[in-house]
C-alpha cells in the first residue's frame, strides 16, 4: 500500500509540474500565431459532422476543438492545464463557436467508456509522459466504430529536433516517461493502439512557418512563449555557459532548418486516423 501511495503521489507531482509548464509563457498566442491551420486539418481528416459527440484531448486553447464545434459537433475540449481555457473561450466566442471546456488528465480521462464518436488530439496528447496509458484512454472513451485522430510532431521534423537539442540541457525525465515526438512515428502509434483499432491511416505533412525575421527572433519568441523551452532555460538559469550554449544550438537549428528573410521553415507532422474495433455482432 505504501508503494502504491508513493507512486500515486509521484504521479500527482509530475502532473502538477506538467500543468505548470504549459501555464507559463503564452501557448495560446503561439498556437494562434504559428499553427492555427492545423486544428482544421485534423478536423477534416476525422470527417467530423454535425451532431457528432467529439472529445479533444489535451486541447490547449481549442485549436482543433473550436473548428470541430463550428462544424456543428457537440464538443468537449479537455486539458490538464485549465489556465489555457480563458484564451480558448475568447477565441470560441469571437468565432461564434459553442463548446464545453473541462480539466482532464489524458492518462486518466474523467469520461465514460464508449462515450464519443470522435476522439482527437492536435499536438497535445503527445506530451503526456506515459504513452501507453494515454493511448489506452483515447481508445476507451471512443465508441466502437468511432474515429481516433491524432496530429503529432515527428521525431525527424523541426520540433522533434528542437526537443532533441534541448534534451542535454533539461532535467532527466521521470521514470517511464517517453519523448513526445515518438507520437509522430507511425510505427510507435501503431504499437500503442495495437489490435484495439482498424483502418489506420497515416500521412506525413508539413506546415510552413514564416513568422520570424531570422533564427534569433525564433529563439527569443520560444524563450518567451513556449512552456517546454521556458522550463529548460529555468533549469539552467544559474549556469550562463549552458544558457549561451543552448542559445547557440537553437539558433543554429533554426538557421539550418529554414532560409530567406523572413525565415521560411517547414515543420513536419504525422496526421493519423484510425477506427476503434467494433466487436459487436
């Protein structure tokens, strides 16, 4: 029993740390500035229709949930970090979208089994530390025959490379945690979902990012707005040599990943859909 309590306490502490990480900076602005189109890409891939019950897992400020609601679906946007919801509500109101917002841990969703026609996540669930637990929850809350749709940064794309660049400067991951960009590997997601799904379809695509005058502007933007980057810099804040080294590494990564002025980059992602196995007669 003591071991169970220790594990439970450790998990709660980890989730609080993740919530705090995403609450710092300004992820809603970043998502709006850089990747606003991706939510609609996922909604289209999932074939969302009026009247469907849709759950967006790790929804942030509703980059996918809001377009789904605008299609006439009955949408719940869920996230571990409810601090992001205020921006989401404002965005939804500006676009005339109506949806529900609910705090939820992607690894232990507070929703009934088989409750949704579509369960989706746009560069969200990939950041849950325990991939199999999160994948099992996506399947559990989806109805038999329903759609699971995921859009995730790939390991070999820009964001995957950015996380690899930051890793030597970051604190060691907690036991059992897996790197977020693994969700951008088709083989990894196939293994996670396994025989629970059928009709799995995956496509690697890119989104064009041309908002930065150059690599230095990219660096300062991510140091100000992106929770994971902010957390790494906080961890090394007392070591100026490491701060300078990470600055240099990220500037070099951005410079080698784009060209022109403004800097034009293409960030790679995996768009994946599958259908939950229907075992009914």
